[in-house]
C-alpha cells in the first residue's frame, strides 16, 4: 500500500515538472478522447451541415447506443437537383449498425438499397484509439466558441509534417461531443467544414426511428451486384508516407469494367487515402498526372500495365508518394 | 390492401383474417411486389445476406399451398423461415459460385499484366475519373465527403 502511495506521489511530482504547454497538450488530447467516446456512447439527434467547396448538404442525424450496439440514421435533407431536374422528394436515408451501412436511395420510380461498410462517420470522426493521431499531429487547446447555441472548446490538430492537413475540432464543453470540424490546407484555407446546426440529447430509448420510410408506390431493389470482397493480393506499397497504415483492402466490380478493381485504404487516424489498381484496358488510354477537385487530390500512375489511382483529402505529396510506391510482388511465399 | 399487408408483416394484423391478403400476394401483381419489397427492406435492415432479387418470389412459389407458412407470428417481429435459407445447400452453392466468380476475376486481373503498352498515357486533368472519387468517398473511414456522394460531380473541380 505504501509502495503504491509513494508511486502516486512520485508520479504527481513528475507531472508537476512538466511545463504548462505539455499540460495544455494533455488537456487537448483528453478532450479529443472524450469526443471520440461521446459520439459513440451518447444518444442524440440533430441537424448538421457539410460543406466542401461549393457543395453543401444538410443531414438529420439520430444516434443511439442501444446496449453497446450503435444505431444511426442519417437523412439527407436537401437532395440537390441533378442536371437541372429536381430529384425525388423522398430523402436518401442512411442507416448504420456498427460498421454496417444500409442506404435507401430513391431514384425515379425506384428505391435502390445499397450496402456499405464504414466507420468514423460524423460526429464520430475521431478514432477511439488516438495513438495513431499522436504520432502525426500535435494537439493544442484553442479558444471557446458557440456552436448550435452550445459552448464549445476548440482543439487544433497540427500536422507534424507535410503529408497531412490541419484540423480544428470543436467539442461541446458539457457533453464532450464533437460538434464541428474543419479541414485546413497548408495555406490555412478551409477546405471542408462539418457542423451541427441543431443538437439535442435524447432521453428515450425508443427505437421506432430506426426503420426506413417506405414508399409503396416504388419498387425496391438491391443495387446491381457490386461484389465487395476482402482480398489479399500481391500488391504492395513499399514506402507509405509516415503515419499512414493500411486499414482495408477490398476488391469490387465497377460498372462497365471487365476486371475487378482493387481498393486499398490508408489512414493516419483521421485523414484517409484510397489506392485503386486495375488493369489498363486495351484500346483505352491510361491516365497520368494529378488533379485537385474540391479538397480531394487525385494522382494517376501506370505500374506494370496497371492503372494506379490515388485519391484523398490530403496534400499532393501524400497521393504522389503512394502512387509512386506501388509495385506487384510476384512471390506468393508469404501466403 | 397495402396497409393491411404492411400490418401483417409487422405482426399487427390478425392472421385469422389475413387469408384474402395471402391469396392476393400469391396471385402475383402489385401486392406480391410489395411483399417482396418489404422482405428485401427487412433483410437489408437486419444485416442479413440479401439473396437475389427474385429469391422471395421463388420462396413464394415453393411454399405451394401452405398459406399459414406465410403468416408471421402475431407479436414477435417476422423472421419468416430465414435461418433455414442459410442451412440449405442452395445457399452454399450460391456462396460457392460467388467465390468462383471472384477467383476467376483475380485470374483475369493477373493475366492482363503487360497487355496494354500500345496507347500513350493521357493527362488526368483532361479525363477526370470521377468514379474513383465516389468509391473513395463511399469506403474511406471518417469520410465527411460521404454525404456528398452521388451528387453530380462533373465539373466540380473547374
């Protein structure tokens, strides 16, 4: 007992030795940790707005943690007109249960049901384990602000190198929930913003909201057999930008393609990059170079007769490095 | 009729009085389509392996003259014969053929190595592959851009 006490005492003295800056950093990480849990554990409902370049979306979210099982319904409120014609009045609904996502997507006289996998959707943007973030970013406490009529603490995530952008995260001072996040490039221009406009905590445990609104005048169909398959091929990325790890590898048949597309997803904990590999089709000119769309960089490369495409809301250097580092390992000894 | 069918599937309609519904579902047409929609939605929401689109139609025809099989238990949420699908050989043969297709896909992928050196590369900016953008946004973790998905992306970068 005495040993434990003295250990605590020593630890306290040790902490006192830190300067105030590292205390502030500890507080910042603590707030982010709290935000990561709050988004998954609390029951809430609200409306958030997502902006990327000129595009805007309003989404109504209902989230409930039902005995450890996370249930979310996202209703996309303003279906923008496509090619000048207004789209269906029925909103697109996205249901998620853990990382399984079911999308009800009204299209003319049909409703297409799409199944996806995904995680870390707003406001659960932060991973529960922050270690990966800590290796690539420093966290800093910013000023207090008000979001959706509630007090929020700003935390800044500042990249330690040029392979990622910076983030500003607003956390609710009462509930800890992430209520706003922005993405800034190296020139400190805001690329993306996602923020609650309305937010309230739910007191009921009623699950009646967790069902799609069914329009019986429409025909429901599963989306065309887009086969998703988790694979282990011999594609390797020899040198990933620091801090990025492979989080997923899938293979799918894209519309109008004759061979499956390999997609690998890399993440540093918050930023993510997709790598696509598919054979170059005869008679079609392969793509090279890079381009910026909104906040997304795309870089194309050709490796051993394959089209390589790297896409992510990250600096150009990151997609370029990944595009260059792809190679095909002919050995299968490791399998 | 559609509302009654909905209530029946939700277990909120008296099964004793449902014979007319079951008869019209079985006779095909609009109500049968509704029946299929409901089950498709139910399967998707319950996170079950959704089988082919006409699967429920085939089940329906296989059920023959047993209307009571169609009727869900009154209070409990309907789970019509679903577990048994997975135990049948039919399910596993579907799964096996899917696996075979994927395997062939990989073979094709690997055989096409070095098959296209005959056309010169094009600059990406002149031919934007938006399908990749969409696939990235659909699958990437913490994709805030997820909500932009399926918007008319053409010209977004100009």
